[in-house]
C-alpha cells in the first residue's frame, strides 16, 4: 500500500511584495520602525528573524504609508449603485 507524499509549498518568506529564500535578508518596516531581518524556518514554517535594529544605507526600506490592497482607487468607486 502506497502512502501519499506530503506536498510542501516553496520555502520562502514574503515581504515588500517580493519572495525571499531562506537565509536572505531584507529591511522590514513594522509600526513605522525599520529593521533588518533574515528569512528562517521556525517549526516547519518560514518566519522573519530580526537580526539588526536598523537597515544598512544600501537597503531600501518599504514606504510605511502605502495604500492597502483592499482600498480601491477613488476613480474605481461608483458614485451611484450599479446593477450586477
């Protein structure tokens, strides 16, 4: 009797709209504070581990005031109800 194999997702961390492989570092911004973090495995899950209190000069921090993806642009919001 064959046992089905477990399919694992790619082991990547996500940040700043990009994927990072385990071991790669990125500048993350949390609560408007930027810090350097490394993509690691923690309990079989990818996770960011803080490795520095600030980001190097050559690492671009993401802009903390971005528009959430769930907020439509003003031109996309209808002024009157529309029929489906």
